[in-house]
C-alpha cells in the first residue's frame, strides 16, 4: 500500500466501504472482475476489485481480519502485479472485521434493563471519581447496546454488528444526524485508544457525560 491509495488510517468495515472510499477518491472501480476484463498476467487470479484513475491501476484485495494466512495466492498475485509496476500497476491490501462480533460467536446475552441502569449509574460514579477512561469504556458498552436496540425498534436489519458498521447503517438510513454520526465515531476512536493500551490524555469527563446523555436522550436504552 503506498501514498497513491486511500487516505490513512482507513477504518472501513465492509467491502462496500472500500469501494465507496475509492470512488470518493476519484477511482473507477470494477468489482469481482472476470477473465474478460483482466489483463493476461492477472487471468489466473480473482482479485476483489480493480481501481483505475489517471494511469493508476490498483489490484485491490480485501480480506477478513485473521484470514491472511489462508490467502495462499496473495504472494503470487503480488509478484505478478509488481512485475508490471512500470505500467502503473500495484496491489492495495485491506483487512476488514468479521461481520459478527467475535464475542457473539460464543454464548452471550443482551443486557436487560436493570443491567443497563446499573451500568449507567456506574458511569456517573466513575466520572465523579475522576476515572474518565474507565467511565468511557462502560459508557461505550451502553452505547453499543443502545444502538442495537434502536436499530431493532426501527426495524433495521443489521448485516454487520460491528459498532462502526451499525453507526454507518443508521446514518445512511437517515436515522442519525451528521452531528450524532461524527460524535459517535469520535467516541469510538477514543474507546479504541484506551482498549489498545494507550492513554487518552485529552479525554475530559464532560465528553463521557455528553456521550451518555446523548445516548440516553436519543436512543433511550433504559425504559422509563
């Protein structure tokens, strides 16, 4: 992947996100190209898509996270494309998350109303004790539960239960404002920083409270 590809970091959740991102960058995208549309040197392969723009010709592969070891043809594809680099060809590789959260593959249960109330109370208690990072993690768990509940109430079928995919789906259907969409993505990024073992020095308690208040007001995770 080089500077000619998509802006980094790229946090797409689905193949459709990858296609949309290339098109927004001005590329023409051919998904699932067949032999008739491929140059001879790519005939033995079945890339996810080809993206064209101003002499650039990107062979785009999209793999599910954790499956790269199973992509046995990828080294040969890369070598074949690199042999034509002077003609403007390159390989762009992206990984996307599974469509179902890993935890859901096991035995899990949705939080009930009492459990959600308890988590909401705990968020406020953590903020009062100046533990903003812990409060954000708990507030985000309430947020994810609230988003799934909201989608069900609006009769939205979620093909991908990853939080960013849920947020994007609701926004694309007009069920989230742009302000809510941007704020929830910002909260998700802050959550990721903490979960992956980093500090979030700019995280203010007011941000956590704003997230929880927005979720309670907009999505009503806890019935009155």
